[in-house]
C-alpha cells in the first residue's frame, strides 16, 4: 500500500516561504502555499512602469552559496535557473563635504581608497575587516545556521569557543562606539555605521556585533542577479513547482487551527484545510494577532520596539550618470541627528541619507536607452500614526535637493516615471507589522540575538520563517530560516 504523504501548509510566499516550500517538498511533504497577493515573492517582487523595471525591495545579493544550496540539495544545477556576477565596486559613497569614494571588492584596494580619500590608515581598515571575519566565523553556527532556542546548539566546540571570546564578539559595546575607537576619520565611522540599517537598527544603540553585517560584502563579495532580485523569487518558485508544490494565490488565511496544543491546519474563506505541519511566513506579530488571537503571544516579541521602514521612490530618469554605479550612498552630514529623528522622534530628518540603486548599470533591459532606473530609498520610522502625506512631500523635496547638489544637475527635471512605497503601503502589500521591514529592531542584546524561534514553544507542528523571526531580516537570513525549519520538522 502506498504511503500517504504528510501535508504541509505554508502561509505566504516571500523568500523564506518559497525556500521552506522547496525544502519540505524535498523532505517528502505534499506542500501547498497560500498567498494573499496575486503572485509570489513578498518583498522580492518586481515593479514595471513606462519601460522601467525595479525590484520592490531587496537589492544587494550576498551569500550566493545559500541560494545555490537550495538547488543543489534538490539535485539541480543553479545555473539552469539563474545567473549572477560579482560586482566591483560594491558601492559608491558621496559625502556632503564633496568627498567621493568607492568601496572596491578587493580589500587592499578598498583600504587604499579610504586612506587616499579620507586619510584613514589602511591598516585600521584591514584590521576591521579581519576582525569582523573572525566574529562571523565564531558566531555563525550559533546565531545564523542553527536555532538559538535549542540547547544542543550550545553543546558544540564552536559554541564554547564563542563564549570564551564573548568580549571580542562585542555584545556589550555599541556599534558606533566600537567604530569610533577603531577609525580616526568620521567619514569612515559613518560608512561602517550604516550596516546597522541592513536590519533596520540604530548604530548608536545596537551592539557592535552588528559590524559583522559588513563581512559578506568585503570579505566574500557582493553580487548581482542578472534579472535583479525578483529573479531570486522567480527561480525558487520555478523549483518549487517542479517539485510538486501547489500555490494558491489571492488566498488570505483567516486562522491557524490549534487543537490540543497542536496545529492541525488553517481556515480560508470559511473552509477548513487540514495539515500535519503549518509554517507561517507572515510577520510573526500578525501571525499571533490575526491568525491565532486566542493564543498567548510572547510579550517581548509583541511589545519590543520595531525596526525602521523605508520610503522608496522608483524613478525613471531620462539621463545616464557615469559617476553612479549599481549601488550608491549619499550620506547625511549629521548621521547622529538622522538616527535621533528615526529612533526617538519617529520622523524623517531634513538631510536623510539617500540610497540609489540603478540595476540598469548591469542589466540594460531595465531602462530605455539613455535612461536609468533609480530605486531611491531613505530610512524612515515604522508607522506610528505620522502624517505620511506631508512627510513624503517634504522628504521628496529634500532628496531631490540633495541628489541635485551632489550630481550638479536638476534631478527633478529628469524624472519621467515615478511610483512610491512607504510604511503604510509596505504593510498593506507584505503584511509587515506597522510597515517595519525587519520585525523587531536589533537595538539591544535581546532583539539582536533572541528573535522569535522558528518553532512555536507551545504549539506542536507550528513553525515560523522569514525576516521577522530567527535569524533575522534580509534575503540570506530568510533562506537560512528555511534551512533551520527543514532540520526541525520531522
């Protein structure tokens, strides 16, 4: 008699949900993914307008081996699904004092560039890159590749080694303080402080351990997917369908069923659908509040301060700029004041740091001839009842003034296409609680290292993946959340 496959339901088809679907299908489960939107991808979807192409959210591709592994574990050749290339430079930086520098992929060249442009001794830069590499290798098996909520994670040689080097890891020191001690030039401090924004945190509050976020770029390399980041979602979706995963779009899950402290399925449009395993790729706060209101949510997860969000202008620009590369940062003249506005005042500073990503630099098809597609982003607070119409209007004016000043042109006159996302639309489209991009902010030791586990501590066969839970936000960590769940599910 043929054995009936166990059934798994995935709620949401963001990167974490797609990768989890693949891994559970490979494990032998009959997997169905229920997605509230009309298509897959979550924050890694595409926007097309007036001949221009943008990714909705993530733009930098690091740790490509984590994506490759999803395919090779299934016996597939990643090159049959997507292609990527190492980028150089990784990013161009523009400062208000006129300084311009490039973060080259080669560490020696990067260190030389910083010494030439800022006077920062190259040895300080190389020492920092070596230090964050050590921290990464000390901590990855605890904080990234395994569940920090299982005792066995700590019963290893690597875990003991990390505990003996706890001071070097930097849990008890603030990120900005560590960088000010390491570097002489404030422009270099600012450059490395910005990596706190990769998980929506504040470098003046977050532990210096977060300096490790810069490790993949400088010690391993940044990459570009030929189709942009939406290609990552497309390739995972293709693999999932080949493995027999079923997708139900425009299907909003109303409830997770729990009987005798065990998840037994979900309710959609009043219909009960049974399953042996349920995985939520939905924001963990909304999972509790909307899908399991009768269950007691972990107080620290619900009440902990949330991460920052983003205000993104997707601009079609009728000009090409040779001074720009794929990734570009235009720094605020007062970084501390910018973060005071973000974290304490919950508003937008008049001189925000502006990120411009132009995939046209590597993919000509993403904009018409003679044009560029600017994904123009500033960090903003999560939604706390602000008057977003006024804030967006003022921010747009300040961003255009800043870019026009730095590039020596009237940027406003070059915008031929525009669409916008901000915390409220991000929340509506991706069900991110309060529009926070990364769930809880990592501004203290608890939230930085002890996010919600990938399993329910009280409900059997209920799991969580994606950026709002362990190990955190961003594409690589979402892929790792799927891998951790594969190891947890029997």
